[in-house]
C-alpha cells in the first residue's frame, strides 16, 4: 500500500467521522431544543400553581378574618 493510498483512506475515515459527528450534533441540538421547550412549559405550570396558591392564601385569610369577627 502506497503512502497516497494510506492518506486517501485516512481522509475517507476523517470524512466519515465528520459526517457522523455532524449527525450527532444535529440530534443533540434537537434534544436541547426539546429540553428548553419542556423547561418553559414546566415554568409556566409552576407560575400557574404559585398564582393559585396565592389566591388560596387570600381566601384563607378572608375566612380566618370572618371567623375572628364571629368569635369577637
């Protein structure tokens, strides 16, 4: 095998590795985008739950105030 043939084989291997890495990078980008979207959805749910909790706290405070009025 000549030096030129070895170099051509190495070049082919490098090209194949490069294409494989490009494919992997594309998959990783897709996964990252999915995770970011999922994180955004989760944050939205968390915000909604916090708002509901604050509303319930206000309702409880109102009930406690009414009970205190009745007991006074």
